[in-house]
C-alpha cells in the first residue's frame, strides 16, 4: 500500500480556486507552464479564469477517495498554505482541512498553513495541533517573501519543534519573478536543521536543481527528509537532469529519508501513474517500498 506524503490541497472548490489564483499571481509561473492562459489577457481575467479552472479541477469527496482506491493509497496527506499578507490571496482556513480529514481520519492526515507575517503565528500552529489535530505545517518561503532563516519564520519553527510535529518547507527553484530564484536553496534547510535539531523537516521537491547539495544536507542532519513531489519520477533517469544524486544516495545511506508525494494537481496525471514511475526506477525493491510508504509511516508514527 502507498502513503502519499503530500497529495493535494484540501479538496474543496474554493481551496483549489485559491491555489490556481496563487499561480496566476506569481508572475512567471503561468508564463512558463501555461503561456496560452495569460497571453493577451489582463490580470483580472487571468485570475478569474484560473479560479474557475481550479474549481473544475477539484474532485468531490467521493471522487477523491475513489482516486485513492484506484491508486492503492491507504494514507494520503492533504494540506493548506496561508500567505494572505504577502500575496493577498484568501486561502482555505485550517479548519477546512480538519473538517475534510474527519471524513476518514484513519486514511487522511492534515497539514496546516500559517502566515509568519502575523503578530503571533505560533498561536495558529498551537491551535492547529491541539484543537484541529493537524499533524504538521507547510511553509513556502518564496510565497511568503521571506528568507527561510528570517526571524519571523523562526517563531513558527520553534513552536513546531516544541509540539513535535514536522515542518514541510518548499525547497528548490521557484519561477516567481519577484523573489530570488535561489530562496529555496538547501543551504537554508541546513541552517534551520542546525538551529532546530529536534524539528523534523521535509524538504519539498528535493531541492532541485541543487539535488547534490540537498543530499548532503539530508545526510548531515538525521531530522531532514526529502520528498519528490511536483516532479515526474520518470525524469530522474534522464542524463543531465540533475537527479542522479537522489538515485545514488536515496538507494543507499538516505534510503530511509525519501518520501513519495504526488501533488497530482500540479502534474496532470494520477497518483497510480506516478507510483508506477517510482517502481520503474533503478532502485532496490526494499528502497522502492520505503519511498512509497515505509518512510512516511515512520515520520508520522502510523502503522
């Protein structure tokens, strides 16, 4: 059975709409990945169409669970992000994540979002864990327009470490013209892991294109994991793709620190197809099973 360590935004129409509006507001993303959706259009039209597309993409609860069944997924993580201060996008509330997880608490794990620009972001982290039973939080420093080691971020990290729940943090390149392209470099993960040695950190997207750096940081710190979301595993074997270090170290000393995350909404395919691509990689059988589930089960302490 598969543990999808980061499946999608919480499946509500407005959460999916907000996610697409966010991509429309991050100037550079649609220009690169969906240029036809922005060419010759004003920003208001682009965002309205993006919101409509997000609502159409959102599955019903029945469709979502049917997708998990078809993909042999017994555990899936749904998540939220909050960045209203930096982007002005009204995202889902963490309560919506908790409400959705309650539909199948033995099958779903919820991660919350937090805005580090607020006066007391730690309070929302505390509420999310203690009152909503969220199992971790997601931060994207580039969307927050904050360097990962900014003191505002540290307030969030300290509370997560004290509560004993993991931090999911964007790593790797971003395409937003308004922030540095290397705001997600693994060196920042290294700094966080050194400052908060008991904080379990999941570096989303494995730090690509700085994968070698990410492997070294992960090897340095036993509390750091990487996930492979937002990338097609079938690309990992392409020469000069930059993924060679993941296949080398992830098949050896870091075999217990790689997580499978589908983020199927970003890739336009199914969880089942992405899992198949992992199974086709030149990895030991035991390593494939660890990537597809065993490592995430250990991270979250579930059977």
